[in-house]
């Protein structure tokens, strides 16, 4: 993949002209987006850009794009729809339901035939322009490209696009750097002085948590014995002579000197040596580029881009997308009143899910290559993606393709899949999920390393058989 914006730029102009004319006609616009961090950022970037043009628009999230969501859109009958982070392969369905009153901004891989048969330029999907939407740009970056083409002033939204890229774990270059279009957008944010980039220890709560808590909250990488274990984190750091408090106040990770950071890493490495064999990998995973939003207050959850994206994921996954959208659109009161509470609820819920999964052994079927996790009656479906992301970072499931499922009230199963740490399977999970879901009249898709689907509950057995064989088929492997 070429990865840069050169092929995308010519498509942006007519796309933006269309949006501009919709706004000028006074149409009332409904923006529908995915409920994760990338969905919330992309919907909010477009929402902000259109509001600045004087548009009448609202932003709303859904957990996935299904025929029933499209039916609802048809029934609600808004004058125009913008769908972000979803629906890249569903042009025909949108056209049937909505005529030409819609556009899609997306980054999910869709089959070649669908790229070619597209529409009247209504789908702005990264893959159409030689950009790998799995690692080179998320929907937030695509939305940013639209916003900054609509008006250069919208380049002030580039930090939100940086948040979307880390939220979608597209920091896949060396030491968690960015690739392709993400890198271009980051350069803009740096040039405008809005984002600073440093090589550092990547701890969750970099700007907000006492060091030992930040280490305990860090689940990428998952460190057996330390992750979610505040007491053992405190003990190893204290024993290593790290000064955790200053003038009676806990120090946050962003405040430690380089020398102190080396001592912190030594303490973690020593602990891992005694508990598992993956010390070098874990330490390597802990170090990477950190992206700081220079305009946000120190010690705010919005200052570190990863912390910001976790907050947005939390908002979406626990049913408070509106708060995430308000924050991305600049409302700092929403942040102050609800931010901390939402993060706490999200982390507690996730921790309970994962500890139940590992303690109720029947929930995990693992042959060393593929692990199926049964979250029925436990995992709320909007939390599935967060659970599978977390499990895939756990040493217990390292190297596997991880599939997590939950039975929803509507008589469907929702699945979420990820590649576990160090997984070498060439399977493209997005293509596998899409194929197997469609073979049982469900819908699915995603990226090579992260995908999901929804299937009728009666089709569980044939669907699982399909998955077991499709993950070994060359036609569903990633090309590279
Ligand atoms: O819908 P969307 O593309 O935005 O979602 C991708 C999801 O997959 C995100 O939740 C992201 O964290 C996850 N992901 C992952 N590992 C990757 C790439 C993405 O867990 N390598
Ligand atoms: O829900 P989860 O985070 O596991 O989703 C992973 C990826 O799979 C996302 O990019 C999501 O948009 C995609 N997905 C999909 N169709 C579904 C469910 C998820 O394309 N029915």
C-alpha cells in the first residue's frame, strides 16, 4: 500500500462539494457512527466541521451496521445521513433504503468487487485510494481529511484524529509510531503545536494516575501479577526505591525523570523474569511513542492521546457515547462532570469480566492456535470488543486467534475477534468474519487483526465450523 494522501486528495474535493451543498440546502443531517473511540472521534470531527458551516446536524452511535439499523434510518427519515466508521461495504443497502441521501466515511476493508462497483463517489473508504485502513488511517483520520478540505481552519481537529489512530491501535510502526496518512496528520498536529511526541514508557493514566496505579491499570501489555494488582505494583516500585510521592502528593508517570524511568523498567523486568518467559517482549511493548495534546490541562485524561481514547471507548461501551461526543466537540464541562466516573465504571466492569472468564474454565476452549471464549450471560455486547482486545493482550492467550462471543437478547450472537500477542497466523480476521457470517446470513467484517460479526443464534455450530476452516484458508489470508 502507498499509504499517503496523494490518491485520496482528488476524491475529497467532489465529496466535500456534495457535503457543502447539502448544508447550503438547509438539510437536517444525521451523523451515525460506531460506538468505539474511532467512531466517536470520526462522528465528532464531521459534526464539528459541519456545525462550523452552520449545518443542522446531530451525532449518534450504534454498535454495528446491520439491516435493522438501516431499516430504522429509513423509518426515521432524516433529510441526509453521514455514516462514519461503519458501512463501507454496504453501499447497495444504503441506496436501496435511502436513495442518494447518504455518504459513508470509512476505513474497513471491503472486497475488491465492491470497491469497483461503488456508487457515485458516496463511499469515501481508505482502501479505494491505496491506503491500508487497518494501519494507515482510521475513520477519524478520514473524517479529518474531509474536515480539513472543507476548511483549513479545521486543522485544529488534527489532535482528535491522532486520538482516533491510537484508539484503533494503528500505532503499528516502530515503537508505536504512525504510518502512512496517520503520519501526515500527526505532522500537521505537531507543526501547529497541538501535539507533542516523545519516546517513553506507555502507562495507562500517564497524566492522571499515581505511578503504581498506572502500572496496574496498564493492560497492553498484560503483565501477569501486575495488571490490576495495585498492591504488587506498589510493592515492586517501592522496593526499587522509586519516589512515588512528592510533598505528600502521588506523582503521575508523566512527571518522572529519564533516570527514574529506567529504574521503573528494571523493577518491572525483574518481576516478569520470575513469573513468565516474556520479559523482553513485555518491556519492549511498554516503550513507545506517546502523543501529548499540548492544549489540554496537565493531569487531565485528555492530555495523553491513549488515555483520551480509552475514555472515549469507555463512554461508548457503557452507553454514554453522548459524553464522548461532547468532549470531542470541545465541551470540557462534560469531561469534568462525568469523565472520571465513566472510566472507573468501565475498568471495573472489564476487570470483572476478565477475571470471571479466567476463573470459569468452561468459558475458554483453546487448542493453542484458536481460542473461543464464551461470554454468554456475562459480557454485555457493547463491551465485547473491549474484552477481546484485552484478552488478546494476555499472556494466557498469546499467539492465538481469539474469538469472544455473547448471546444478545434479540436472538443473535455477537462475536469479536483479535490476534493474540505474537500471533503469526496469516488469517485476515476481517475477511474470515465477513465470509463466515454471510454464510449463515449474518453480517461481519473488520480488519486483519481485529474483526467482529453478528449471526443468528441458531447458526452457531455451522458458523464455528466455518471459522475453524476459514482461518487456515489461503484466500482469507492477508496479502503481505
Ligand atoms: O471499528 P473499528 O475499525 O474502529 O475498530 C477497530 C477495533 O479493533 C478497535 O477497538 C481497536 O482497538 C481494535 N484493534 C485491535 N488490534 C489491532 C487493530 C485494532 O485490537 N491490531
Ligand atoms: O466490535 P469489535 O471491536 O470487535 O469490532 C472489531 C472490528 O470489526 C471493527 O472494525 C468493527 O467495525 C468490525 N465489525 C464489523 N461488523 C460487525 C462487527 C464488527 O465490521 N458486525
